[in-house]
C-alpha cells in the first residue's frame, strides 16, 4: 500500500544528502514500516539546513520536493498564491498514484491539500494530522481557522488525529500522542536515571528555538528571580535563533553568566546528556501542540514546567508528571521550583510519574494507533500490508 504524505516540513541539501526537520523525519521513517512505499511531498529549501535536520533512514521513503512559500511578512504570505498552481500539479500527480493520503496541518500547503483531496483522492483513505492547538486562540491566522473548520466538519471525508481528547469527540477524530522515541530508547533513558535525585545546584534546561514565541524572555526572567531568591541553579538554553544575541545581552545585563549558558543547537545524540542531568525543563511558550521535547525529557525523569496551551495541561495533569502554568506568570514557575527544592521526595515522585507517562509517546504505541485507525475507519489491515 502506497502512502502519500503532504506537509510543510522543511527539507534541505547537506553535502549532497537530503535532510529534513529531524522530529518529522524520524516519525515518517517509522510510518515507512507500515507501507510498501511512502512519498513525502514537502518544500525543498536552498538555504543551509539547521543542525537538527536529519536524513531519512527508511529505504522505502521517497521525497517529492516543491518550492517553499510563506513566512511572517505579508510579501512572504502572498508568495503562496504564486506557488499554488505548481503545488496542485504535484499533488494531482502524486495523489493519483497513491493508495492513501496523509496531510499534516496546519500550514498553507496543507490547506491546499485539504481542498484538492476531494478532487483527486476520492474513495481513498485520507488521514489528517493536526499538530497545532486544536482550538481558537488570540492571533490565530485565518488559514489555521479555516483548516480547523474544514477538519471539524470532516471536509476531507476521512479521519483526523489531534493531540488532545474530549468526551464529545466526533467519530472521525482520533486522539494520538505525539511520538518521540522507540520503546528501547525509552527503557534505556529510564535505566540511566534510576538514582536521580533533587540536588544542588538545580539543573534546568530549555530546548527549542530562541524566540519570544517559545517564551525565552520568560525563561530568563525566571532565572533572574531564582537568582534573587538565592537558589543555586544552572540553566542551559539548548537551541538557536536570530534573537540569540538579544537574549544573551539580557543575561549579561542581569549578571547571570555564571548560572545561565547558551549551548546552541545539539543533535539528538548530544541532547540526551542534557536530559539525563536535568531536574526541570521550562517551556513557557505562547502556542504549542504537544512539544516532543517535553516527552523526550520526561523519559529521563525531567519534570516539565510548561505553559497552559493545547493539550499540555491535560497530559501533565492526568499523568501527574509536571505542571502547566500561564506563560507570563514567571512567579508561578519560580514558586514551583522552590517548592520542589524544599521537598525533594515530591520531586522524585513527579519524576517517576514522568518516566511512566513516557510509555505513551513511543513509536510503537503510535504505529499501533495508526493500525487501529485504518482498521476501524476503512477496514484495512496494515499489519498484513507491511513491506
């Protein structure tokens, strides 16, 4: 069975090798185990790839590149219109030779895919993954609102997977956890932190793009308040971005160079050492689906302190594996850390809960959910379709 994936995942060429956004590439590699062929239609950029970009490892994944479009500026957004005819031509050709369609939303190219799948993917299974916040929020783009509206009313005549769950969910909507690692990787992570304890200095990490959207300015403010409170801590910001120098200057201004360090982007193999040594991961971001860095950290018993957006409060609350706090309430983050330093056994229990909750974020669990969805929705047995 041939699967076509359409997404906005950026791809690049690194020393004549195709690479793409690492977390998505790993997920698609896993989907390759369920289908005879997976073709991924996505933008191919000409700029240098980030350190986090990875090559595909699955032998049956094929990349179909299209020109990128879109961005923050108005002229970048308008460029989408110019590329729509070429996108549609590529989608038409690929949809006609595929047996099932998987569209990853939200994005401009994904909206086009949703609209044209009614033309060229009739009577074929169409599965959409919505990775963003499944709900309205301030500043949400018109494109995202339109995609949510189409998906809510099942315009694609298929299925939809989202991160959160509710009691009144329509039958075409499935709740999937965002996969982050294999079961073997999860077990190895847990084995490394059996004896982890709350010690001094408190080890804190942030992982992601250094931007206001990710709440890095809030992270620095949390660090400033921890220092003023006399807490012995060490904060490592792992990631990069064009605002890095601005945030570094803020750290210098508050004279925190001795306890706040900018580590830059790290490949997954190096990132694991940061997870292993950390007590907390901070993510006071403005918008998220389910950030994979949270589940990656949880596998190592790191306690998440993250913002109250999307499914984060639901998952952390149900599993007792961390706290969801308003992004702007930096005092609440400081209070949570102070509380755990005064009660190390409470931190250890939450850390254990995080390790247990990580079982829900394995690729094995994800593939099992995909198999169940195809069986329930289209009576297709993917276990017997495997290459």
